[in-house]
C-alpha cells in the first residue's frame, strides 16, 4: 500500500493555499533560494502567473 502522507512538499502546499486565497499572480526574482518554489510553479501550469522583477527588492513593491 502506498503511503501518501509525504507526497506533497512545502512549495506545492504553498501554491495550493495561495489558490485557496484567490491569489493568481506573484512577483519575484528567481534564484538559488527559491528553486523549489519555482519548480512547484512550473508543475502548476501557469497559475499563479509569475511576474519576474529586475531586482528582488523591487518585487516587494509590485
């Protein structure tokens, strides 16, 4: 029997929760620190939309 308790990781759960809250666009700057989040975003098929900023500090103001 397959154990599904650990089939999700934190980044997948993050996007499920953002979807529940009605968030369909996020802003950021990809880098080593968020590679897991970017990978989960790719698995989601474009929802939420990812808007890349030129600098991570500017993404906070978008």
